[in-house]
């Protein structure tokens, strides 16, 4: 049987579910990720973001101490998935931006942590390998990589050309991460003045940018005719599934 004879209807091809969630610290990245389908494997990479979701049900956690552990875990999960033994519906690496810091700590021998051109190239290759493994695993389950953001936004200067805001990772690997992601979501906090029991207060409003935006990188792989909002308050997986008309597999607990 020739390779071309194995072609199937386009609807039968596997669909990857690789998501990048990025934003400033405290903007709700981990909380949003925790609403995705359970059971979930939470990979704590560097930062301790798990405090906000410790009481969530259906989540098992693993502290990743170095990049070889992260690579091994992703490879093990892929192996389990290929044999039909994967028990997780979501794998959440939080925070993927820490990959750069961990790599430099492991590989920069100079006490000032100075990087040579060769080392920057090696860091880019190693980071892209982790992204490739994440995308490969995303054929079998939801895979989430959370990142900090990089770039500057100048509020209130409407006639200026603003630089774009992107996920923070190794500069050379950022384009690869954005290209491999099926979904790119940007989290932020806005302030809102409200009156509670006659007292004026300022409360945070959690916003996720999901639609096209001139300043923030976002991405949604969807039919062109499907219209989506630019941003959503208190986004959860269930809300996202409804917006994108995809099957919801869990509650948002």
C-alpha cells in the first residue's frame, strides 16, 4: 500500500491542541489553565504558581527541577499516548518562560552567566525541542505552556506605533512557539471602580485577549467564518469551548 493511498478525509486528520497562555505575573494565567479538562498533569517549571490552584480537584502536580526532567516527562507522556495509555486530558507546563533561566544556570560556566553566541544557539535549539515535544503530545490531549510577557505598551498614546507584546521565551525560539501554537491567549488585569454597600472601591477585572489585536499576539485556529470576541472577562475552558464551538470535556472547577 503506497503512502498516498493512506490519505483520509480532512476531517479525520488529527487536530493538535497546543495552547500558549501568557501575561504579566498575577494576571490569571495559572487560574485559566486550571479550568481545562481533567484529569490534568501540572508541571511546575521553576516558579511556584501552584498555590492558586492547590484546592482544585482532578490535578496532579510534578515539580520540574531541570530541563532534562521536562524533556523526559514529555517523551514519557508521548510514549504512553502512542500506546493508548495516556490518562491525562491536559498537561500544563507553568511557567515555560523559566526554561531560559534554568538553561543558563545549568550551562553558563562563567560566574557572571555571560552567554557566547554558540550558547545562545544551543539554548534556542533546546527550547525548540521542548516546544516540538509539547506540540507532538498535543495530538493526544490539551497541552498548555504558560509564559510571562515581553514588550512595552504605552497607555494613552493613541497616535504612537506601539510595540507588540509577545510570550517571553528565548528570542530565537519565540517565533517557533507562536507558529506551533494552535491557540495564543493573553491575560491581563484592568481596574474597575464599583460601589459596594455605599463604599467606592477599585476591583480587579481579569481579561483574556483571544481575538485579533494590534498590540498583543493572539492566535485562534478556527474556521474563518466563525466570529469571536476580542476579549473575554474571566475566561474559562468551558467559555472558550463555547466560543470556538468545540466539545467541552470538563467543568471549570
